[in-house]
């Protein structure tokens, strides 16, 4: 696939590693389409609120797809991009540049990024995170998503490329994380909640619904039962669906556990 990445170029000098790297992307909210139709495994797309209603492509039904859904539902994740850019790294003693295209680029709360950086599994960090009520302090996080049977997990050259990419991203104050399905996604006890909220993540609502939900939470001292919020939003499935939509849009935050 040929893609024009000439719009934005960022050059980074990494003196310690004697490496020059460039990040090529097509725009602030750009994403790169996967080549579907040739892969010997299922691929697809998910339309996400946090991607500006864009369809994000995935090529792993066991890892990338649930990761995108988790990010869509996770309150500490503000924005999501899939296949956001190409990182081209010129390495001394290598004839050709090393290229890396990350799976996801996220904008996340700094407190959440610190949990990931400290070694907390991604889904567990989502389950443990709680809103502080303060103005959001966000950072950019680049994520590589791996299934457990990915043959590259034990590839020394590929892992070296990831470590080098992490150095590049850290040099511009971005975070980097590797998410492995069994370690990061199959934990936290929130998978059922994520699937349920994804079914209703694009439910429509009106400004009055926002006022009703936020007023109820305020009247309850900052925390209200989900059942009560659903009731003021119309009750039944409609109320639950609107609550899910408000949660995905980060207007309210529901404890996914």
C-alpha cells in the first residue's frame, strides 16, 4: 500500500543511540487503512466515539479488537487512533532504515499512564483508575498490541526495534507500552462490562439527559448508583444505553467492576 506521509515530519536526534528518527503522519486525526482481503485471518473495523466517529481497523480478533473496545470504554482514555503513523529510524551499521507502525496512539490521563508504566496490566489499570475531579492532565501513549501466539514476541531483532522505538517516543515525552492479551486484557474482571457498554456506546442523547445525570450525581455527593442514573434517563434498556453513552463520552464515569 502506498501512502503519502508528506504533511507532517518530525525529526528527532538521539545522540546516545546515534540514531535519527522521523515520524510520518497525514494529519492530526489520521489513520492508515489495513490491506484487507489478503490476510489469512479475520480483520475488521470498529467505529469509535473516541476516534471522532472514525472506523478503526484491527487485524487480530483476539488482541487488537478487544483492545480497541477497551480503550473506547475506558474513562482514562480520551482519544484513540489506530495505525497512526510510520516511525522511520536510521540506525548506524544498518543498511536500511528500520520502520515501525504502532497499533494504537492514545491520549490518556497521566495518572493512568503512570500505572501502566509501573507495570500494572492495562485492563487492571482501567479497573483501578478513579476520576480525581481535577482538570485532565493527559499524555500521548503509543501501544503495541500482541497476541500470545505472535511469533515476533520472541524475535530478538523485533524486540530491539521496539526498544529503540520506545527511546524515540520517550525523547518527545510520549509513553510507550506493549500490551499482551493474556497479561493485559484477560484481567481486571471488566470484560463483560466492556462488551455490554460497546453495544450501546453510540446511543444518542440530548442535553437534558446530561443535566439529569450530572444533577443526580451532584445531589448524591459525587457518587450515584447506576440503577438510579438509568432511571432518571428513562429507565429500562433506554436508560442503561444512555448511561453507557454518557460514560463512553466521559461525561460520567461508571465503575466497570
